[in-house]
């Protein structure tokens, strides 16, 4: 009997990328929630910053702030946009991010019902093109830079709307993601 050569198992990359990021970049992956039990996730440099396993994501808009220079997480918070008045506190949280910060935003369940113009304006000022298009249970992910510009080729935002004919889950759209490599600050 002839032996068949097997290919080696692929090496696991940071944040589960298919290919490795160069050493002078940060790896990231943003994944919105999808369905009742598929929680949103934010991964940065192979560290899960927010996710169901950590128990720190919730309905609404979930945000992680990372210091661009050091790569250290400075804050994570969830803002329920279905109940309560959390648009103002979310706006303050975003505005409190110091210059040279990366902001990662992902939705789980509903991120739009109580999203007010102050928050939309703040997120739009960071470069969002879709924040005003969010609808009930839209899946949305967004990467922003505060105090510096990201290279134009980096995918920064994606949205998927709930559509009863095309929902992956009953009443819920499929999760969406963006991933990539962010160049580190040159010395």
C-alpha cells in the first residue's frame, strides 16, 4: 500500500487570521453578534478584548479603546441602545479616548433604537459612513483612529441589515466581520 503525504496543519495566526500580519503591524478582528447566542467579539494582537467567553459584551454597541503607541487596552464598555438613555454616556466615553487611540466598535442585538444624533455625530466625525444607516438589529463593525489617520486600504467598517427574507437567524441578520493589520507608529 502506498503512503499518502499529509500537509502539515496550518499554523494558527493572531486573531485567527489566515495569513500572519507583518511584525511592524497590529492584528485585529471585529465580529458583530449574530443571533441570540453568537456574541460580538473584539480581538487585538491575539487578545480577546471583548466577547462572550469574557462575559463583557452586551446588547447594543460594544467599544474597546486601545493606545495606538503601546498597544495596551485602556478601556472597554457596552452601551445598551434598546433600553435606557445610553447615547450620552457613550458619546462621553468615545470623546474621553485620548489622542493616538484606536477605537473598535461592534454591535450585538440592537445598536440603533435609542442611538441619538450626538452619538451619531461623534462616530461620524471618526469616519463612519454607515452610522446613520443603522436599523433595528443591524450588524455593524467599525474601526476608528483618534488623533491620527489610518491607511486608506484598511477596511474600517461594515454593516448588514436585518431582512426577514434573508436573515440567517430567526429575526436576526448574520454576523459580519472585518480584520486586518494596522501599521504600528514608526519610531
